[in-house]
C-alpha cells in the first residue's frame, strides 16, 4: 500500500497529518519505507510565522506481514500526535529556509573524522543564521567534536555546550581554541573571532542554570539510538579498517548505548524538556534526526521524539536535509524492497512562556 500525504498548516498552526496517518495505518500494516517528494514550487506562507519555502509531501509504503504482532510493536503505544497541545508561535519570524535542501559537507579533517557520526558545520550555519541573532548564546548538549560551536563562533555568536566523552570534549576545546586564538597566524586575512565559547565535560542531564546563565538557541543532533553498535554495518567495517572508533563511547550513561527504544526516546525527551526550561522564552531548538531502519523494522524516531516534545514546545514546520550522493541499497530484496534513507529531519521547536 502506498499513501501520499502532507503535513498541514491550519490557522497558522502546524499539524503533522502525514505522521498521524502513518502511525494509524501502522497498527495493522508494517511501515516499510518513507520517501519525501520534493517540489520546487513555493508553498503558501504566513506573515509573522515560520514557514519554510518550497513544498514537499510524503510517500509512505506499507506491507502486510505474516506476523501481525510485529506491526503493533513498531509504534509506541498511545503515540498519536497531540494536536490540541499545539499553540501559535510566540516569536514572529520570516521564512528564509527551504523545506528541503541538498547539502554536501566539506571533507572532514583528521580530528573531525575521529567522531563516528559528526554533523557538518555548514548545516549548523544554515539554521544558526535563521534562528539566532549576533552575540546570542548557541548551545549544543551533545557537542561531539564541536560542530555547533565552530559554526556559531564563525557566525558571530557565543558558543556553549556539553559533552559526555572526555576524548571528544578535548577535541572540541582544541578546535574552538585554535579558531579564537590561532597558534599560527594565517598568511591570508581572516575575520577575527570576537565571541566567546564555553564547553563542559558533563552529562547533559546534570546541567543547571549555574552552568549556562543564558541560552538563546539550541541546535543538536543526538545519537540515532544504538545504531553505531550494530555489528556488520558497512560504515563500521570501514572505520575498523582505518583503526577509528566505531561508537561514541563505552560509557553506560551514553545515549548511544541504550538498547531499549522506548527508554532511549524518554531519556532524550527529558533532557530536551530540561534544556527548554533554561532557554529564553520564544527562542528555538533545532534537532537533527532521522527515522531508523533496524533488523527489518522501521522505527519512526523523528516522529516519536516530536510527539513526546509537542506537549512542552511548539513544533514548527519540518525541514529536510536531502542527500543525493547516497547509493541505492535494496535492503530485504526477495521479500520486500526497502531503500536507503536519503533525508534527515531538521525539527525546530519554539519554547513557550
């Protein structure tokens, strides 16, 4: 079964209609694949509310499996999107971001490649310039090698963050130090960095107002569940051959080592809600995620996380980072055809008063 659907804006409120359809149909059919049909034409916008340019809709593929119980386990219980909790945006903004965009990051350097799942500064820069102002404080609770901090500093913002791993926190510190106070002056003129940065080696669950007195914008990309611990993955095999680390850490407190999917979602939800309470009212939080395919099942990570956060923050229209340089891989060939994932969600929420 193939269903074409769109999420909707009604009375300046965002309703994830397509997600609701997928979750309801997923009670009796397995969601096998999800594609985004990208349109070049602009969708109608609203004055004074965030609405991305360009249009898109979902192509949802379902299949009737022999094991009916499998469908019921795919989606969390009582997880319909709570539309009644949605409120109109507090802070008025204009649309500057397309609902979908193709981004090909620059090649990672020798320190950045040490991180198994680094997201690009180019992506951070796109959103930082939209949802924050000069000299604002941009925060990332899972900083990794410092992508958010580097992009924020270059954009004229103050960069703050936390990182659980000492190894990656030290790399992020060194990268930020070198950017702000380079040990060797470039032969070419470069813009001087006048803003500050602060990185703390700590579990994001333990931060408080004393650590960061002001947070104006959050952009982050959490672990995609425990996918980096999956044995036999192509990316892991390449990193092993190069002698590189294949997961975030061996720490049991690391989100990327949580095996239970529901627990993983709840842990992330709690940290984002906690951070939102430290943020300036009306400010924004962008979370870069994607839905997950694991052992023949499709886990709607982006949708489930959004569903948990909607009662606490206002969900804005989704935007997609599309990747057109990924090879098609026919997973499950001979039984059911499921392709690679070619898009990641950039979910933006607005903090309420």
